[in-house]
């Protein structure tokens, strides 16, 4: 899906949900959509300042919070970075394969893995609110070039 198609889909979902996809939110969304891997907030800020010189860290963090709340992005907790979810708009469980060499991210959707973790958590008296599994290693291309 092209960046413009992703933006159109995001705008439509925001309209359905009664929330505003402001120009700043759209710019941050586009920056993430054109990124090869995950991006840190301050890297996004530097890119955003090219078109919005007055942008501050809070500007980016507010946009990222909104995009996360809408399910448009994943926060990669282990690296404190953000990555556009290309499957937004549908309920799904994410497992992320993160290449430690090139930064490439592949998103898997295993209901079996999600259900196993949820069941084991329930057996411990724990209620899962959100579940994203991050797996670090090397992608096929980096393995081949090693």
C-alpha cells in the first residue's frame, strides 16, 4: 500500500472514530510510513522541523501518543522507537521480528502464540491488557551477508 493510501485509510478511520487527524499528526504518520525501520522520537522531531521549524519534543510525543491510541503504530519498547503498523484498522496480535543489524522489522500475527501467553498469564492470575512480542536477531539478508 502506498503512503497516500495509508494516509487515506488512517483519515477514514479517524473520521469513523470521531477523532481529528491533524496536519501535524499526518506529517508524523507520513515520516513513519516512509521510514525503512523504526524511528526514535527525536529523529522524528529533526525530520519534522524541516517543514515545521517551531516543532518541539512535546509536538512529536503528542502525535505519537495519538497514533498509538488509534492503533496506527507500534512502540518498540526494547529500543524506545516507533514503527508504522501496516495492518491498522483490524484487530490483530503482533509479534515483531527485529533485525539488530539493519533495523528491518517484520510483523507476524500468531493467534496461537497470543493465546498461549494469555492462557499462561490467566493461570497465574494475571490479566493481559496489551501484548506485543519483540524478537531480536538477524534478518535473512543480514545472515546471508555475514
